[in-house]
């Protein structure tokens, strides 16, 4: 009898232990899975993909340890640990569509944050929408995504490319840079062509007498720019505009600076900040450049930016430039949205619908200033930006940016329900610059 | 007149760079009958190795002129290390198989090499711009050129003449020519065909690496540099005729000049200009400008 009772007790204990373990295990497995997609190989890896992923690692680690400053100081997402999967964006849009499906269907991620390439963004956004899965586009610049389409599950937490070129033209005007003619060199794909068009439209309004001259459109990854530089120098203009980036921009600067292009014309680079740490004194003084936001050396002073700058620099031995900043603002926005949704649903892991509802029309503080989801039906962000001039500081052995001018978000972004092209052609109606 | 001279100079400098790389590609195809997609990877390896070697020269505070020697040694080192490993360790197992299979093998190798270079050198860019300023600037008309660009023209001429002379005026060259025409008959005459393959592949790798090494000072060496060059090199050898040295030279010149003309006159047609020339040549001479029609062996 005693044996039976003991056996029974033992069984009960075993069952209880098993159930407790199972429930503990279930608790331990309740993580928030994020698929982070960025270029880990190929030509966009060094300048954008890898710095952005490095930024994501710094933030995810800080979130999981509860070390980020308030209001981002809860561990994980509302106490739920974050698990990040890093996927290579290289390989083209078709591959990215398949990878996105894999992330949602096989890896069961709760959200995807990714995509540098405008072509990739245009390809994956409809897929996430069709699957009713949550997607944040953190980097790509083409305005077309939310101007030509309507989404419930897809968001972009950074401003689109129109802002960059409007800000450049406004900077030139406010600094009284004389421009009677200008040449351009942009890559021959969505980003380069959109940037070129936005700059031309902006110049038409702000410098109506300025005439566009050379209009070079080399292919992405060309590497050799000798002929293009000759063409730019053969028809000298007051200004040379370029949205080149990454290895292309580095090669262009290395090949054109010794040939005197930067001395013959004022060169303006819409997205040039990220080459400053690597090129150093090879970047000619006085180059006017933007960072596609108030990023890096042009970021506004704040406790959040100080923390981010220090955390990133310590982990990577280089200061953060535009790509990690944009990754940071995406993850900070996602964190607040997840926690807002969890607060509303009783602390459970939020669904894609709950995440989308929480992020729509929201706003949050980022190291680059306030991010506000005001365009594209509340799914597209606007933010302030900044433009400045380079100067090599021999003492600090780094390129500094000086004569910085900040532009409020409403000054350089179109208003809601107005397409970028229409806004530019109409002469920036509703822009608030003071 | 000014524009014509500018187009000529731009076309010539671009063609020189292309010729050095395409020469290796066409040589490997001529001898081994391999359309080697991994050729772009050897170009990238040459660039990375040059960056490392020039970095050492700078660390040792040697005179900047030594960086040119370092770049040459980098290309030799890549050829000596990589060519036997690739040819003996991989490609020889596929000789005699369909040429398409070999293309796929070299494509797989290309993808592997992209990651291998990243494993060795990381994703951060390397700069070796010191040699770029060694030759100062040259002013022609309203243009300022970097003297180094003209070094590439000299290098291309030297390399082209050396390879032509080696193939046409030396005993080893005649052996290679015999293998090109018929490996079976060459073998029956006592020629070690596998050795010829290995050496020819080594020279091909050296030329790719040399192209990469001497391009390194003009670019930031980083992942992805291998892609663009291989596509252009294919266009060059298709125009010139696969396996033809003269064809590679003329093909490179045509591509360089067509591109320079387009960039200066119709910039939007820059890429189109190269491939329209290629399409035209293929329409008129499907085998390329310098390849003779060969009887198909049964």
C-alpha cells in the first residue's frame, strides 16, 4: 500500500515537474523574432549593409539587457527577449521575395526589418502585404512605395529621397552659392534617377536661371569613372551634383579629386557622409554633403544620441554613419510599437495587426531627432535633416562637418496626400521652414 | 578636335585596363576551353593582395616607388598560390565534360571566392592610393589627367607584346599553340598537356590579378569588385573572338572607345553602346572579329 502511494506521489511529482518544465520552456521560448535583412555581401555591404547590421546587434543586445535609455529601457520588447536573424540582401529582388517568405513561413519571425535597395523594397512590400505580415523598410529611398501603393502591414521608418535633394538645393540657396549651371552624375537605377529628378525639380524652383549641363548616369558598381570625370570637366559648371554612394562614391572621389574636379566646381553629395571615416583626408575640403537625415556628425545633440554614438563606436571602433542610424530608428520605433501593442493586449506577444495599428501615425525620439509617421496614410516617416561642408581636421585626424544647417521635416518633405513630384513641381506648397 | 582627343585618351585608358584582364580570360579559354567566370574573383584577389602588399611597403617606410613592385609581386603571389590550387584541385576533374558544366563550376567558384575574400580581408574597404599620385598630373587641353592612368596604357602594351611574343616566338609558345589546336595530337607527340594547362591557367590568373593589383590604387577595394569587370571582359573577348590575343586587344579598344564616345556624346547610352557593338559584331561575325571558323570535331 505504501509502495503504491509512494509510486503515485512520485508520478504526481514527475508530472508536475514535467508540466512546470514545459511551461518554463514555453516561457523561455516566447521570444520576439526579428528578421533583419541587409547587404552582408556585394557592393552595398561595406557602406550600408554591414554597418546597419552592426547597429542592429548593438541595439538588440542593449534592449535584451535593458541597457538602453528611457523610454527604451524595458528589457527586450516589453520584457520579451528579442531574437534577431540576419539575412543577406544580396542576390536580387526575386531572391529577396523568396527569403522574405522563408522568414515568415519557416522561421516564423514576428517582424522583418530590412532592405537597402529600392528595387528590393518595391518587390517585397506587396508580398508582406499579401501575406498580412509586419514589415519595416528601414533604408531604401524611392518615394514610389507609399506614393504609388497603399499598405496596412508595411512601414518605412525613414524619410524618402526627396528630402535629401530639396535640402541640398535649399542649403545652396541659403548660403548664397552662385549657380548658373550644374552638372550631375548619378547611378543608373531607381535611386540615382529619382535623386537626379528631385534635384533638378528643386533647382528649377530655387535657381530658375541655373541650366543643367552634363547628365552622367553610370551603371551601379562601375568603379572606373575616368571618362565621366573628363565629361564633367569638359563642360565646366558651377556645381556638380551626385547621389553616388558606397564604393562608387569612394572611387569617384579618389579619381576626380586628383584631377581637380572639386576645385573647378562646387561638388554636392546628397548621401556622402558614410565615406568620411574611411576616405579621411582624401575628401576635399568644402564639399557640401548630406547624410539622408541628421545623422552621424550632423546628428542633433541629445542624451539618446550620445548613448547611441558611444555604444556603436565602442562596439565597432568607428562612429555611426547614416545606415546604422536608420536601423536604430527602425528598431526603436518597432520597440515602442510592440510595447504599446502589448500594453493594449494584456502583455501578450502582439500580432502583425496589433503592431501595425501601434506604429501607424506614431512618433518617437531617435538619435537623429523625432521620427513621425505622417505620410503614406501613417506608414511613411518624415524627419528633420541636415547639410554641411567638409573640413579635414589634422589634429583629430578626421573629417569634420561644419557650417551645418538643419531643416525641419515639414520644410523638406511633401505634405500628406501629395506626391513628391507634384510638390516639387508646384514649388513646395505648404513647406514650413522656420 | 578637343573632344576627339579627350574621347581617344579616355577610350585608350579604359581599354588598357580592360585588355589586361580580358587577355587572361581569352588565354584560358583558348587553351583550356573554359569560360572562366571566376576570373573576376582572381581580379579581386589581385586588388586585395596589392592593398596588403602596398600596406606593408608603407609600414616599412620604403620609398613610394616600391609600391609598384609590391603590386607586381602581389599579382605573382596570387597566381602562384591560387592557380595550381584551382586548376589541379578542381578544374582538371571536369576536363572533357560539357563546357556548360565548366561554366557552372567556375560560377560556383566565383561565389565561394566572394565569401573567401571577405573571410580573409573582411568587409571594410582598403585604400592604396599612394601609387596613384606617383606620376603626377598631365594637362592636355582643358583636361587634367592623372599620370598613373598612362602607366596602365604602357602596362597593357608591355603585357600584350610579352604574351604575343611568348606564344609566337618561343618554343613553349609553340607547344601551347599545338595544345590549342589539338590536345590529343599534342599529347601523342609527347607534350604534357596537363602541364600546359596548368601553366596557361597560371598566366591567366596572373593577368587577372595584375589587372586588379594595378586598379587597386584608383578604387576602394571592397566586396563586389569582382562583378563588373567580368561582364565587361566577356564583352571584349566575344567581340574579339574567344581565344584570340589580337582579338582581345581590338575588342578592348572598341569597347573603350565606344564607351568613351557614348559618355561624352550620349551619356544615357553608356552601357548600351558596349552591347550594341557586341551585338553588331556577332551579327556580322558570330565567331568574333579574330577567330577563324573551325571545323567541328566528331
